[in-house]
């Protein structure tokens, strides 16, 4: 099993940037595909971005395409989410997740982190 811990959330003004990190431990990190999800108050959890185990394939929700970038460093067992041009509607708890096979857009992941809060003020 993979254990995941997110960090890097915080309060930022609209138009600003944040970089989230997700550190993994446990089973071999590099063989797992990774995803980022978010959940705003009163809303269901939604997909944000996914990356294959090699980092060679990525996939984004339309709402973040062109503003967010997912990447990974397998040597550091870490996946990142660079968020630029943030908007108030990006405010949510952000979660990273891991699954054995890369499947863009799926919500079905095997392991989840505890989440990190991102708040974007207008």
C-alpha cells in the first residue's frame, strides 16, 4: 500500500500561484499513476489532473487546463501540482491519490492522502 501526504496549501490572492506536493511512502512509488482531486464545501470531489508512472502522459480537467501543471520526481517519491492564475473558484481541499494503472479521468484510485486546503481570495 502507498501512503500519501500532501503539503503546500494555503491562502493566496486571485491571480497568484501555489505549488502542492504529495510525498509517498510504502510500496514502489514510481510504478503508480498519480492524480490530484479537489473538493469544495458542499460539492462533490472532482478530478483535477493525472500523470502516468513515467510522467510521460498527463491529463487535466478542462477547468484547470493551461493553468495547472502536474509533474513527478520518482527519485524523491513526490508528485507536484503547480497552480498558476488561481481563481476564487479553485478554493477547495486538494487531495492526491495513487492507482496502479494510468486511467485518465477516472475517480477510482487505490490510495488517498488526507488533503491540503487551498483558499483563493478575490
